[in-house]
C-alpha cells in the first residue's frame, strides 16, 4: 500500500485527498478537510478540475458520509475528468409546457389563450374516454 495515502491514527483532524460516498448513493472525490459552520463541524470537499485548480467546494455533515477512502490528488483529478455529469431535468408533458412567448413572463392574454386551449383538449379527451 502507498504510504502517502495513509492517515495518521493519532491525527484529530482530517486533511487528505479522498473518494467519498455520501449516504451510499452519491460519490465525490477531492481534497477533504474539516470546517466549522456555526457549532457544527462539517466536512469540506474541494472538488478539483481535471487539469489544475478547483471547480467548486461542497460541505457535508459527517453523519451523511458512508465512507471515506483516502487516495491521491492524481487519482481524484482522473476521477473528475472521467465522470460525466448529467443535468437532471424533470419530465413535463408537452401539454403542460408553456408555449414560447415573445415576452417573459408571458402576458395575461397569452396565458389565457393557452389555458383555454388546454381546457378544450382535456374536454375532448374526456369525451373520448366516455365513449369507450
């Protein structure tokens, strides 16, 4: 095992590069340290960019941490570079989406027209179901 990634058992604070699992579902890699927020001690993770520098910092409650696996800066940067982040967007059916508007926010007239069109579409959908 690489001696550079071992944590001293007598050390009271944590200052290391690590791969962290949060609640067993989310994973993050970066430079880990402690940070006091109010009266709570939080774990601060400085997430690196693949090449150099840091992209952002996240704070976690120690009780939310599932595991901390000490590693190297090089490994953390490779992890971040290989990871693909997908923006999670909620699915909204086309019938519930606002139509494109020439102004933002949409005018009261545009909203009224869209509401009437939706009501008409729902009315005809209900009639079709009753015929079955």
